[in-house]
C-alpha cells in the first residue's frame, strides 16, 4: 500500500506524500465543506484582519455532525496508511479541520507547528492535509525535519500574533524559513492527494490563486504512544470539560480508535 521509501520519509523527515489517498472521498468532502461553511461549528473562525482581501475560513471538530467528514475519518485504508507511517499498532482520531481560502485571498497561512496548541504528547502523531481544489502555489509548505528541533515552536494567535501561552521561553521563536533558507518541502498535488506530517513539523501556506479558491481538509490522528498532557492555558481545540489527567490515553468516547 505504501512504499518503504514513503514510510522512511515520514519517519526521518516527518513528511510524506501519498497520491490519491482521499480520492474516493473527494466529492463527498467537497459537499461536507459546503455544509460546514453554511452551518459553522462553535470553533469556526474568519482569519483576516480589517482591510485584508478575500476570505480565510477555518473550523474543526465537526466529524460527529458532518457525515462526509466522519466517512473519511473512519476509512480503513486511510487509517492503515496512518498506522504504517507512524509505525503504530493503533490509530486514534483526534479531530478534523477545514481551511478555506477564497480566490484572490492574499493572506498566507502563518508558519506554525500544531503540536504545541494541543493537549497531547508523543512522537507518533500525524496530520493528513488534503486539497479539494487544484492548489498550484497554494499548496502546503513544510520544513523538513523540524519535528526533531530541540524545542517546540512558539504557538501564537493567527490574527493578533500574541503568544498562546505565558511561558514563551520554553519555545523557539517562530522562524522565517524563506529568509533563513531552510529546507522547505512542498509537492505538486492534485485534489484528493494527501501529504502527511508530524504534529511538530513547521508548516504554512501561501495565499490563494487569483482565479481559484483553495479548500483543504485535514485529519489529525494519534499513535500508540500519545497521551494527554497539561498545558499552561486553554488549548486549540479546547475540548472543555474533558476531565482527563496527565499521562492518560485520550478518552475513547470523544477520541475513538479507528479500525484498519
């Protein structure tokens, strides 16, 4: 199903490209995204400041109410690919995430790593990022091997650029990978292709093309070494009243294991 080179790429670089992995769900996911836009969830956000051109919508944690997201999340072939990439005996669903940029939206997705925003710890983590439109220059950009940096990258709020937590000295400042000439990896992707990356990979994206919207679906998954960990403030997603404690496997009624 996956070549050893693809698995090695994920294990060593924190990044892997899997052509067509979500192709069977492409039309369904487009329908699900439209439902999401028409009926946003409680965590939906618009990510442009006043005066910025276009629209940058995102929302997450909707798989329980949008069947199209649920069907993709519980696809056994997708879960099997995740298990092979993470080298994990189990795959646990963390959350789904939708990001939509209207055509001509100039604002880039800021450079960031997902891990510090979450209340999970562990090395076996994986995000699938799936374009639902031709992406061209709007594809995902990732810094090779950044999941192995000595400190995590500082999480910030996308609109205000404020620090997410008070203990900034425990994190690396958000770098400018272009200016610092880091090894940035991006792929020539078609709708339904997937790129997989570790939660601690630094990544971002350019604005949308002038004549093409960019809809992307992401799926966040956990491997068999991940556990709940306390953060010094509210996480994103926040999952209020979860009642979990340090070192616990995430509660399976909220974060189910996926058969594969």
